[in-house]
C-alpha cells in the first residue's frame, strides 16, 4: 500500500500499479472509512477493482462572516488533521488514499481536485442540515447538477470527543451528459452572470455615475482650488469605481482562473456596500 509521506500541505500514499477506480473525496468531517465502502458497494465492485482516492479536506470557516471574507487561516490546521485522519481511515479500510487541503468553498475544491486528478466519481462528506457550516448549505442542489461524474453526498453529525462520525444519510446522483444549456454556456463569449453579480454591477454602475456627478456638483472654491468636501467626494468616487471595475473585470475575464466562490461573493457584496455607503457619505459632505 505504500507509506504516507508529508510534503507541504498534502499527504500522499503511493498508488501502486495496475488499473484502479479513481474517486475524488471532499471531506468536511472525519468519518468511518468502512461507511464509504458500504455506501458504494451497491454500484461499485470494491472486491475486484482497487479504488484510488484523492482526499480533499476543505478549509471551511465555522461562521458566515469568516467564510465570506475568506478568513480561514485558523481552520487550516484543523483541515490538515482531518485530512490525515481520513486518509488513515480509508487506507485501513482497503482504499489507496492520498490528499491535500482544499478551498473553503467545497464546489471550488472539487473543481481544483478534478483539474489535478481525473476522478471517475465524486463523494462529498458534509454535516447534516442542522449542524451544517455556512459553505455546506444547499450543497446537494449544486453537487447534483454541476458535475458530470456520479456524485454521492454522505451526511454525518459532529462526533463526540474521541469518536468518529457515522454516516447518517446519503444521496446519490448518477453520471449525466452535458445538457444543451451547458454546451451553450461553454461556447458563449461572455460567461453567465448570477443574479447577485448582475445586481452588483448595476448598483456599481449607477452609484459610480452618481458619485461622479456629485463630485462635479460639489465644485471648486472661489479661488479655483478643489474644496475639502469635493476632494473627499472625488476620492470616494475613485474608490467605488476601482472596486466596481475590478469586480466586472473578474466576472468577464477571470472565470478561467476560478474567480468564483468566496472571492466572487465578497467582491459582489463589497461593490454594493461600498457604493451605497459612498453615496451616503458623498451626499452628507455635499449638503453639509
């Protein structure tokens, strides 16, 4: 089975020789490795075909604010410990497993994993709805449609101290071919926009124009120099413009480098919040 070695943030087990079934596992909780075999045995011949598993342990924040801001440094050690424990469980249960720490968004982590490891199947271990972390909310709706490989979601509860979780429920979606909508999406020149992104772009555009008009209206002093309030309004307008332009450029041109997930949501909301607050501050300065 090969020994586990540590390199940077990943641990890898030598996959050995011969053909194997390649499985991508994204695990947000330590679980019993035998549970995975039991869930898969109905449609996967584990007795005859060796299974190679790439384990991704996503660094998911435990509260929405940290998740939205990408503040996950504090959970990286936790993710690393979980990854090592999951790998050990799987190897003990007869799998050939290795892994790495993944993105804080499980769906982005899956995309990153598939780019490195040509998996034939995807399995995600997440918490039951009542105990789910913010990034796990509504995960099945996205899992069952965003990927073409067979997808299995195993839901577990937080374990008691010193214990390992058991699978509580599971859901499975078979492999599916690309839909007509997916083909159109891949061939269009402009990437599809989510409603959140469209609202952010619209608010940013209208707000930036309004800020510019307020800055012009604030005008200059009688001596021809820029007044203090006008200078402040101009700086606010420039800041809002830069944030909005950065978000639009990211949406249109940077999708190929995964401008998705946490950063996309953060920039969309920053665009709306900064523009709204900037307009309020500019109006107060102008009318004061």
